[in-house]
C-alpha cells in the first residue's frame, strides 16, 4: 500500500500541481449524465458524496489525465503489435492474434490510479485520505452479476457469476484457440489485482472470481520467440486499466 500511495503522490508531483482542491467528473452506470464536482479537497470528500452512496467500490475506477495518456498510448502500441503479428502469421495462429486484437480494440482504457476507494477504508485509515488536485474522472456503478471471458477462447463474452464457482468451471466446454495457454488462466479482479490461476488437472486450485472479474486465456510460453516476449504482460496491463462497463 505504501508503494501505491507513493506512486499516487508522484503523479501529482510530476504534474506540477500543489495540493489544493480537485475537479472530478463522475460517470455512473446506466447512462446518466456525468456529475461535475468542484472543490474536492480529499478522497474522503469524493467517496462520501450522497450521489455515490449506492456505488460498488471494488469495481470503481479513478483516473487523471497524465496517467490516462500513458495507458492509452501503451494500449495503442499493443493493438499495433497484435495487428502486425496477425499479418505475419498465417492460418489459425494469425487468426488468434486478430481475434484478440478485436476484443481489446473495443475496450476503453484509462490511467487507473491504484487507490482503495472504499469510504470506510478511507475514513479509518487517514493515510489513504489522499489530497486531490487537478482534474480526475471517476467511474462507479452497481455490483455486476457476471464475469467476462476473453482471450484465446472460442466463446468470449459475459457469463453469469455463480457464488462458489471456480475459474476452471467457467471454462468447462469452451475450447481454446491455437497457441493458447492450457494450464493457467489469468483473473483480473475489479479492483485491478491479477492472479494466475492453475486450471489443469495436474495443478488445479479452487480460485473463485468475484463479480465483474475478467478471465483471460493468454498465449502459451511455447508460442513465443524473442519478438513476442512479454505479450501476455502487455495485455494484462491494458486489462487492469480498462474502464468498467
């Protein structure tokens, strides 16, 4: 947590802003017009707004423009890399790269700040009641009722979340595309955490995704040459900086 707070403070310092009060644009689920909040001095002043009382905080995302510019630039580079790999590889391998590129192209990316937005946590832990200055955007909404499968799978998309169901159970009956990892899947939790979940018969562990999680089937290590190293990590970066639905 100390590292997260340091990074947050560093972002403010790099922007050349002194602590004061921030302006926040709030996007609520359901298509309502964004809320415009001015003079928000600290994080607690934001997350305790009456209009946000019904928000599901584990899935909320707050961002600022400088971080968003970096995240969006990295995402564009990823899409370009996938397009190049799709054109360089014939047949099923190239088709797998292209399918993944299309999935990721539909996502909106922002410069997510890794801070705990839960109002109780912010109030109880004074060190997490961070000062806000400059311009921010917050996305908040109700708890979702689904998880989303994506990556090298034959059936990407939303699946109904079931309490107690493990990652491998969400993948039952779903085939994988050429080059896919078959022993692990990555879980991206709504708060931005990631976990590499063992899903094969020989390494299985019972790991439950929470509502709103992504289950990502990435590329197997055997697929990679030096030109493709780090591709899964590059994809995971974009997935952790995704604007929630």
